[in-house]
C-alpha cells in the first residue's frame, strides 16, 4: 500500500473518529479508492471495510438515544460508505435499518412514508445477493405498505393486485431458498460428524472446515464484487 493511500486512509479514519458524517468525508473515501492496480485497490477496500465495520458498530451504540433524524443521517452515511467499498452485506443491513427508521418517523405522515417500491427494491437486492432472510422481511414490509395504502384509500386497483401476487411469489422463493440452505447446512454438519466418527484424525482439522452454504455464499459475494470492480475499471 502506497504512502499516499495510507495517509488518505488515516485522514478518513480521523473524520470518522471526529464523527464527521457528511459529503466531505465520503469524497475523501472516494479519493482513497482511486488505485492504479487491482491488487492495491483490493487491499485498500479490505482495510476500509474493516475500518468502517468497526466504526459503524461503535457509532450505532452511541446514537441509540439520539433523535430519529440524527440516527437516520448517520445510518444513511454508512450505507453510502459501505456501498463505495463494496461491502454488500453491511450496506443492505444498514439500509434495512434506515428504511425502518424512516417508516417509524413518518408513520402518520401521509406522502412521506416509505413506499412499497422502496421496500421491493431493497428486498430484490437482498435476494440477488443471497441474503434470503432479510429479503423476506423486505417483501413482507412491501406487502404491508400496499395493504396500509388500500385501507386509507379504500380502493383496490388491479395493478396493485398483480404487484401483490408478484411480491408474494418472490417472498415464497426467498423462503424456499432459506429452507434449502438450511438443509445444505444440516447435510454438511452430518457429513462432518460422520467423517469424524469414521476417522478421529479428522477432528483436528474440522475447525477449519467451511459449511457448504457459507462457502457458496462467500464465493457469490466475491464474484459480485469482482464484477463491480471490473465495471468500475471499464468506466
């Protein structure tokens, strides 16, 4: 890692430690991610992801007693930051928190609530990236939004009925995928126990054995991040 990049990361860390969650800090982050070669960029992103995860956990605890506006501002900052460094899991997790905060804040303000399209987009992104459990929550929230609007307007539109059916199908798909991965995990655990019983020597290396589902999940995330990196370099 070059000296210039190390200095930029230190500056970004200083901004986080001073709790400066604004566009200026995000611009510093963007400047850090400008690397001439892939190896340097991957190393920089890895360092930044670790830094952001550590700071995000600390900050979220700090703002637990803050107002909804203050919480939303901080959470949305980290959503954008995690998106920049390619941390899909953290980005989606905090995006879910941001949507819940907005929904709570504007619950009684008609026209300012979270739209079902926003929940649907979030749920699809979660489904595409393999976060099936959180995708189910997103689809269910989208359905609740549509139901709430129908109760207010007392109108049932054919297009909305089609949307509801589409969302239910996607939710059922996510539910099936959760069950499928659960079966894969159970199968992996059974095979590991059986191997240990048949050969006690395997017990020493069992701690380093990855489950089938988690291994597939990590590989999928790596492939998606590399695709995003290649697209960024092409631009």
